[in-house]
C-alpha cells in the first residue's frame, strides 16, 4: 500500500535530480567555453543605461 505512493514519488524525485544535474553540466560547459555566449558572464563592463 505504501509502495503505490512511494514509487511514483521516488521516480519524480529521480527525474528532477537528473534534470538538475544535466542543467548544471550544461551551464558549466557554457561557463568554461570561451567560444560560447554565456548568460552568466556578460562581456559589457559599462554601467547599465539609465532612463
């Protein structure tokens, strides 16, 4: 009886953890590759434009 709730929860948890791991690897790949654009490392060193 408990397995009918525990098994789907475990599958969901594993799915989310694998997706988070894959996203982290992708972000680190872009972060360390000088030829790719990274949202983490903007190249503009100027202050933002004020209105």
